[in-house]
C-alpha cells in the first residue's frame, strides 16, 4: 500500500445541506488584540473576536460535545460545544474584555427533532447548571447568534411547537 491509499478521506457537501457535527475533534486557533473572524466551517460555527476582546496572545479551542439536558421546558439540540481558552505566556484562562465575542451557529432544521426554530436559545453552563443566554435567530439563514463575554461550555436548545386544542362551544337555551 502506498501512503496516499491509507490517508483518511474527508467528505463534505455544500448547497442546501447544513453542517452536521460528525466528529468531536477539537479545532484551535491563536487570537491576540487584533480583530479576528474564526470560521469553523466543519461545524457551521463562526466566532468573531473584536479588537481588544483578548489582551495578549491566547489559544482558543473549540470542541463539539454531547448534548445535555437543559432547564425548564427547553429541549436540547445536537449543538453543544466547549470553547476553552488559555493565554500563551501564563497558561491562565482568558477573561474576555468588552465587547467580548460573537458566536454564530448554523443549524440544520432536520436535526431539531420537531422543535420550533423560533425558540432556539444559547445556554451557558456555569456553577453546575445551565443558564439561558438568549440569541438572535435568522430563520432564512438558519442561524442563531450570541454576543457574550463568556467562554467554556455552550449549548443550543429550543421548545417544542405549541399545540392548541380547540373546543366547540355550543350555547344552550
């Protein structure tokens, strides 16, 4: 066998098919004081670092994670990930300065398992529980966008469509 025959083949599709998370392999980049748009195309995520969001040079690592139960009536989607950070010189976690970062996630409506895309929200895991962070939804582009100054564990959840029961009202005289 030659070396080319033993290399793994990576296959992706474009067009009307959205990104689907099929791997949990981490993706990393170095960020400094300058603005940066980090496009993680294999996961349909774009992270925008604004000028001076990070003071000094730091590693940021994006790792897809398994879904986790969310609070209240929210159902989990397959879109959970960890965004870890560490300064290159001190190896301490990064504390994002204002305005923080913007996380944009492209969702695949077929993977929402019946939940209403208008109810999608970002959640952040801290202090041993999930906290609703909100997010802006673009139903045409199929994106959920969050402005935040947090890193670590994020997930996207939504609510099932509301069901209404209509009862006939028959007045009696």
